[in-house]
C-alpha cells in the first residue's frame, strides 16, 4: 500500500497539491487501484489497511469479519460505493449500502410472507417510514438512537395552531408503538445480515401510566344486558341487523375476542358440537400470530348453532364493516342503550371495552388470575390484572365493609393495662350465665380451695366445671380443679387483678362484702 497526495494544476496553470490523501493498493486480482481517502493522514492510512484486508479476504473467497463489517457500516456512502464498484464488497455488504427506502420494501415483503394481514403490514411499515423520514435517515449509517429519541419527543410535545388552540402531541403509548416498529425494522436488518448490530436496541419505551389518553372501563352486567336487548330490537346499522350485532357483542363479552379477530371468524372457526364448545382464531389474525382457541359457554354454543344456520365453512360468521365504521356502529348502539360514553373519571366505553368487561367479569367470578391471563391470551399477568380488570364502586364498598372495626379497643390489651374500665369490667362483673354465678363467686370458690375449704353442694359442681375466662369466647380454664390439685404454673383466676382483695374495684368489693 502507498499513501500520497496527488497534484493538479488550477485554472491559472499553477501546480497544486490535493487536500485529501490517496491510497494505492492491489485488489483481489492483483491489479493496482487508487482511492481518494481523507484529509487526515492517520485516517487515510487506516482506510488503506482496511481496504487491503478486504482485498485479501476477497481473494481467498471469505466474507468480511465482524470488525470489517462494522467499519464498512461507518464509512461515508460514497466510499462504500467506490469499494462496491471495484468489486471489493460481498453481496450483503453491497445491499447494506442501499437506500433505506429500498430496504423498507424488502421488509414489507418479509412481513407479508410470514402470513401477516395487510392491515398489520401497512400499520407497521407506515410507522417505520414516518420515523425514517422524520429523522432524515437515507442509508443505514444515518440511523442514530439520539435522532429517533429526539424525533419522538418532538412528536409528543404539544403545539398551537394559527388560532392559538392547543394541539396535543402523540401519547406515550403511540410513541412506544412507533419506537417498537422502527426497532423491529432494525432487528430485521441485523437478522438479514445487512447490519452487524442495531443502534436502537438499547432504547426503552415510556411508562404509559403517566400519559393515559384513552382509558376504558368495563360495563356492568346490567349495562351489558341492556345493550344486548336494545340492540337486538334496533334497526339495521352498517349492513348488520340488530340480532347480528347483538350476537357479535355477546360473543365479544363472553370470549374477550378483539374486533379484528371477530371479523376474521368463519363458520369453520366454531366447533359447537364438541363436549367443550370452542372458537378458534387463525394465526394470521391473532395478535400473537398463533392459532388461539377460546372456550364457549354451552348456552352460547346452542344460540350460535341457530345463528350460523346453514352457512358454508368459509362463510364469514359476521359481516362486520371497516374498523372505523365498527366503532361508529357500536357508539350508536351504546347511545340507544343509554350507556354514557364516559364516566366521571373520563374512562370511555367503546367496542374494545367489551374485552375489558370480559376480564373484569372473570375476576369478579373468582377466576384465578393465571386462568384469566390464558383466556385473554396476554403475554404477562400484569397486563391482565392492571389494565384489563376493573372494579365497580359497589364491589369496593362491600369489600371495605368487610374490614374489622379497628376503633374497638383490644380486649387482651385492656385487661393487661387496666384501661378501658367499661369494656373490660362490664363482662367481668356480669353474671356468669353458664355457671349461674359471677367472677367474684368463682374467685371465692378458688380461694376456698387454696385454704383447704371443701366446697359443698352446687359450688362443688361449679368448681369442677371451671371458670369462663371472658366474654371474648376463649376456652374455659378449670380453675377449681387446678387449685385443688395445686398444679404448678396454672393461673387460678381468669384476671390477675382479682387475685388480691385490695385490687378489687369498688363495685366488686361491695359484692364480696355482702
């Protein structure tokens, strides 16, 4: 390799020295080649060494190693093109130099080949294209994590129109969707071998809880019944009869299927004659791209048999309108059922709220969270419990009513400290209805046993039965029997304050003296 600065003559015929260094090397066919490198000599020398390494690998039929691939990705596009012209790059390295717009076309074709729906492909590729254009990325080496982060932050920022009205930026959830799409595209570039690593891999999504724009609520059972009843009697809307729409909403509430999944169902999707009736969503329409099977209630399966009638296996179960029209159709039926669009907390009721209702009713029915997660086909149990299950105010009130009354004093603590005279002394002074006497009488019997006095008559029987420890329902201690046998470590009276007469309350001393 030789490194030098070339010379040239200007318009006036004067000899000039080139600003950039020229690298002279031998390619894989041992031909002498020259490439203009950089103005910095050190960078030009490194460039020449890398080019020689490329030529050696090409001569030996080997692809560039990881270090060379990274170096090629960082080269200015015009230098990569020069290397490609001299046949020093392999096929993948040449493809990496293509404009991102062409890569996006290949990415779109890959998504279609995997069996994704056209709507999904359009959604993902549209988001990727918007980010690439917004950041001004033309080739892969332009892609920068900082640029993507700044672009999305700008999209989230509020702005004002010409009249001074505030135009809200995109939500945190929408921002995460765009980030997820462009990261998916970057991963595809790496997987296809067009890039060595994704510069966007470390970018993280935002916490959507801090910026909720469209929170939904679950419908109550009464609201669901009213919706189904009035919809069934309602007029045709968007090409569907009232009974068809009522069946659609019922199936959504009882299975949790999304609108797109319901629209994909055919007669063959249902197995209504099995011991356990099921409905299956094809992988192409499932959010997780796999066949999903959801159980059906037997009553619903029987209704569906009549509803589907003699439809052929490939016939759609529901002829639903486009997604935006489905939302309008549900809104009209919701209004007809006198169900408000928003509650006091601003939570909305739309078609997807039927899925929230499904999971909320499962939770209220005592279904285990893991079972609910499986039925919802969620990736995490946190998503099921935090976002899709809701509690009603009456349920919360009933739950709070079950809490213990902490304002009442603790009986054991009151006895130990001698506080709360009324709450403690009242049960102690009350007649023992079970034994026919009072605690004072019981204490007298226990004292008689200590002094050797022999109880007679009914007192003897009461002494053998023992004293009732308290009104709190604790077990009985057979104080008379323990005193008689002199068992060590046994408390002979239910309350230590009554062991000595000087500690008796005034009321008790009066009873004993009498």
